[in-house]
C-alpha cells in the first residue's frame, strides 16, 4: 500500500467547492439529533473519570531576558540540554503551588 503525507497551513488550504459549501450549509441546518455521530461515540463516565484536563495544552512561549545567579544557572545547565525547559517547569510548579492548584501529572500541566 502506498501512502502519501500532506501538510497544509491555513494559507495553503484550497477554497471549498460550491458542492462542499452546500453540504456544510445543509449540515448546519440539520438538528443535532439527526446528525450521525456513530463514528465518534460519547465517552463513558469511567473514561471521563480518567481524563486529565489540559493534558495537551501548550501555553504560548514568550521570550524574556532574565538575570540569574551564576550558581543557579550552572545548576540548570549541568542537567544538559533543555535547561530553559527545566527552568520553566520549576517556575510553573511554583506558580501552581502558590495558586493552590494540584499538579496531578507532575509535569507542571494544569489538572
């Protein structure tokens, strides 16, 4: 089997055809209970109980300039590549702790 991967951005997307626009208008006008969602079944209560809010949330990064004590920076860099990511995780855990938010997954992600 031959497969082909295609990657598009919003700029690269082709304009929808008149047929596609008509199909979308018909779908929009249809009551929710008439739309076939059998290919996307609802989650059970047991599945929701295991859900982690914000698991795939990725905050927007902002570049900053910060002055750190030399020994703190040396300690962060001693862990190898990714010292800025570690610094961000440390700051995020401190922020969540101060806000009283439980860091369920230990990665600094919101619960």
